[in-house]
C-alpha cells in the first residue's frame, strides 16, 4: 500500500507547519487554501524562543532564520508616558535567552514556510473552499473533505485531516458547531514601516484601555501595533488620523512612529478569540491546530509560536506514530493531551495580561497597577515566562513512514 495521506485545511502558519512536519514523516500531504493568491495578510509578528525552536524542528537552519527575521529582545513595560513600569534586564546572561525574540514580517514567514513545504513535496490547492468534513474513525472509515474550486466540486479522502483554517474555521464549524469566536472588546492597528534608526527591541506601553508596542522585523523595517478598546465593527473614515489622535497624549516616540507611517501601510482588525479553546483538539481522524483550535488574545505574543509548535507536535506525535508504537487513535489522543493543556494555559495568561494591561481603565487603576509592578524585579517576570519560551519539540521519530507502515491506517 502507498504512503499515508493527509489533507490540511488552511494554508496559513499552522497549516503549512503541519504540512511540512507530516511530509517530513513520509505523508503525502495536500494543503487546501481558500485564498486564490495564497498570500498571507498581516504585518509583523514576534516569535519567542519556543517558536524559533519549532522553526528549527521544521528544517530551518540558522542561516534561513536569519534571512527572514531580525533577532532582538523584549525590554518589559512602560506607562503611556514612557515611564518605567517593569523593565527586563536583557543584558544579563541568564535572562537574555528567555527574552530573545525573532521579529518577522508575517508575509516573509509565510513565504518561507510555503517554500519549505514545496521543498518537502507538499501540494497546495489555492482557491479551495471547504464545504463539508466527515471525520472518519481511526482504524475504520477514512476522513472526507468536500471542497469547491472554480465551480467544481471535489471530495478528498484522507487518513488524517488537519483543521488549520484559522479563526473562522470551516472545519471547526462542522465538527464543533457550538464553539464560536468571541469579540475581545478591542481592535488593533498594525503597520510595518521603513526605519533604520530606532531601537529595535520590543518596547511595550500600557495606558488607559490601550497598549502600544514596536519591534524591529528587519534591518530596515519596524513593526508597530496599537491595541485599544473599541466597539465591535466600528467604522473609521481616516484610520491614520484616528490612530494619531488615540495615542496623541502618549509618549512622544509613539506619536512620531505613527506620524511616520504612510496611511496605505496601516491596517486595523477587530480582535477575536476562543475563550477556553476547543474541548478537544481531535475528532475522529481530524486534528485541530492554530487559531482554529485555540485562538488566544495577542497579549502574550504567542499566536504564531503556538501554531508552529502545533505543526511540529502533530508531525512527531501523530505523523511518526509507528516509531512510538501507537495506532492513529492513540497517537492523536497523545497530541491532544500534550497540546491542549499548554495552549489553554497560554490563552489564560493572555486574558490576565489583557486585564492587567490593555483592558485596564484609567484614573486610579493605572496608578495602582504601575506602582505595584515597579516593585516586582524584572527577573521574576523572566522566570514566569521561561516555561513558555523554553518549550522543546517532542522527540523526533526513529524513522519516517514507509509503505509497509500504512496498513495500520486502514
């Protein structure tokens, strides 16, 4: 019998990471991507050490990582006027590995993952609109995905389906119809601007019902975001003018950065999440990954990193399950047991960070929070984040799949 077959629904970061990991274990893998141009939409992203470890596990060597991103560090938090709240001693040898980040343009990361996927033999079907999913049963019926492309209906059978189609996942809607994204109460401006002069370290500012941050993503580009409380679906005529006005009384460097941003480089999206995530990341022969499974608030900066972790973990725990002596059902259960508690904990921390930061109202609340945090040693914050940033991939299987292993899939 031939090699096992995987269908990955969604060609974003989580989907491509999963496809690469499965292909490297010998799976014949196809990605169904709804967008016809397969170009990622987005601005910058900060990838902590756990995300970088996942990139290495996907086959990115140091040179490739350096070509797509900019290595820098997190510096901690300041108030909206730029005064210290809780700074991180990023020059300490014991601290620096934990706070080191890779600043990336999201489109550059996506393009690199797509290139690695193609090198691994992954097929990508663009313009594929998924209309139905039947999860099948490990050891029994195969999973089926119904999809349309160019007016033509298709049916794909697979030994494994990966639901990686993001916040508004069609796979999740079919298999977990009771779980829907919830508006966070905040919206976020984002932009990547030309810059060679500013400090490239991650700088974050907390103020009344808002947060601002900036990070270098290349030697000549800086990414910034402005995260503020706002009504859901608010319509703004001049986004650039409104963003400048919203942060006009914040630290001068914030206003200068927004002013230096060309209006056509600015984007804004309402922020949604999945409180608690899915009750299981597995249904039959389907594994859910990325935002489709556990979309969290962005306040922990772990969205891209956990998506990459999911892909690596799925490939090693389920893709190479023969090396672990597992059948598919048991291997997928192990994937769920490993990934769900970790992602749920990170999402819960993100909610707490939002309450402490961007969601906090003005007046005395700001003064109390800032005074309390100024008493916390920066090293304590680093120790708290070490368990997240210090993630290591599951052990690689002893050998890739071969045709002799595929019988256990049927």
